[in-house]
């Protein structure tokens, strides 16, 4: 137990950043712990904002919801660039070329700022039209347009928080990325009630206060990341010259980012279509499904930490000319994820009713949520391998293959299968749930097959 705590503290401190030698199990643990905690911090942003905004009223929550739905475009760009950044920086670190890694980070910063301006300015100028297009009434628009403008104006902080975290993960400094999210969330949690309700000398800003608090928190997190990436002694030290445009690196980043962005958009769109199919069966069905999905998303955060750890390990070891160690690292992370999700799946299958009861006691809503959880659990073992191996391919710089796999499994199979089972074959909501379990299992089988073929080992970055 003492040895475990020592290792846990080492993971939090980030004392090791190069994982091309030594114990693979140790490397997975040291990387995944801060990455898991980072994922938890990311999820807390949305939870904290909604918690405080809900105390203002339904209209304020609706404003946040409508803005966030359009902001998916900004998030997708940030996630895509983050995926590209992790792959490229990890490869350069594995090659022991810190200058090239620093140069790559500089180009990530440059590209992130450019993309955020392209997306942020139109969002700021067209905020009123965006809310109206999304169905907001005149009163909602009058009260919420300031929030929407502020959030779109903060696009640089949103995108940089994602992309710089990706750079830090690729450099093996996952603990720094974790601390930046802790800092950002801490500031947000403190300032949200202060600005929303006007505590102390501060004016009461209502829903606008949420935007100010969130933007401030993200900005502080980004400043901490920039400090970590420019200070002496780190794996990466970005200099002023690294931020001058280098078109070869920018083209490489964009090529990789297209795949990462597409994967996020494909997955997001599929969930929207599934929700639309379920909406035909009533609001209680949608409510039950929403509760189940939120429970699942939160409980699989450790899985995403393991998947991101696999991406860094694959990238660094390919850079070091050790493709077999890269493959072993990915398989080992996938196996660990399988053990974790198998335990979670068994727990949910047995105790689904008790878990759902913590969120809602309506009989019909509980019935749907419990059934959804239990069906999803059937595909958990497969999902464990699909998540990790897809991210491992991304870490190798092959973002195109996971994108194609997602399109096949989610758009060509999952959505038509959900409609067929739920509507044509009259299975109702369970038909949608089974389509998810089946498509996720198929995705895992395809990912295993692709990863075993090993073409990812020859990707040049």
C-alpha cells in the first residue's frame, strides 16, 4: 500500500515525462492518473455552471444550453487540434528532439489563436441571430445575448485550454495539464456565485456572471499552461521564434486535426439522431436516456484517461523507434481498461436501480434509465478495447482510420439499426439501446483488427 501511494504521488507530481523505457505498467499508471483527474475537471466545468445558473431560472439554463449546442463547433476544433498536438509532440519527444517539440507547440498556439478568431468573431457579432435561430424567444435573447457574446469572445481560452493540454500530454507532462484544469475549475467555482449573485462588492450579473467566471477560470488555466510550456527545465520550452509560422508543421497539424475533429462531430451527431428517435416515445423516455448517458459519461472518465495515456505512449515509443513497445503499451492499457469497465458494468447491471434513484424517482423515467444502463453494460468489455485502441491510432498519427471506423459504426450501422429496431420492429426504446451496444462492440472488433495489422507503425509525422 505504501508503494502504491508513493507511485500515486509521483503521478501527481509528474516526476517522469519520458516513457520510452522501463516498466510499461508503471508508465500507464503515471500517465493515466493525472489524465483521469484532468477528465474529471473538464466535466466539472459544465456541472458547476449549470448548478449555479439553475438557481436563476429556467430561462437562464436555456440560454446556456442553446449557446453550448452551437459552441460544439468550437469544442470540436479544440479537440481535433488537441489530438494532433498530442501525436506530433509525443513523436518529437520520443525522438529526443526537444527543439522540434517546442517548435510544434509554438505552431499549435499560433493555429489555436487563428482558429479561435475565425470562430469567435462571427459568434460574437451574430450572437442574437444564433439564439433566435436555435429557437430562443425575445425575452431569452434580451437577457442572454450578453452571455452568448462573452462565451464566443472567449474562444481563444476555450481552444487553447484543449490544445495546450494536448501538448502537455504529448510531452509526458500530464500532471501539469491536470493542475491547469484544477486551477481553472477552482477559479470558476469561486467566481460563479460571486458574479452571478453579486456577492460582496461585485455587481449582480445573472447569467452573464457565469460567462465572466468561466472565461476568467479558463484564461487563468491557459496562462498556467503557457508558463509551464515556456519555463526552463521542462521537456518543452517554447521561445518567441517558435511562434513564427512554419507551414510544414501547420499543414501536418491541420491534416491530423481534421481526423480528430471529425471523430468528435461524428460521435456527437450520432447521439443527436438517437435522441431524436427516442423523442418519439415521449419526454419520460428522453429524460431516462439522458440520466443514463450522464451517469455513463461520468463513470467512464477513467477509461478516457487510460485511452489518452495509450496515445502518449504510442507516440513517444514510435518516435523512439520502438513500435513493439508502442503496441504492447496500447494492448496493456486496453486490458486494464477492460478490467475496469467489466467491474463497472457488473456493478451497474446489479445496482442500476439504486444508482438511477439518486437522480430521479419517477417510475417510468427510472425504468428507462435502468434498462438503458443494463443494455449498455453488455458492450462495456468491447468498448474498453475500442476506446483505447482508437486513441492509440490517433497517438500514432493515424487519425483518418478512427474517423472512418466511427462513420461506419455510428452513421452507417448504429443510426439505421436504432430506427429499424425501435420503430420498424417495434422494440421501442430498448431497440435504440441495443443498437448502441452492438455498434460499440463492432467498433471495438474493427479497431482490434486494424491495430493488429500494424500499418500505424509506419505512419510518418
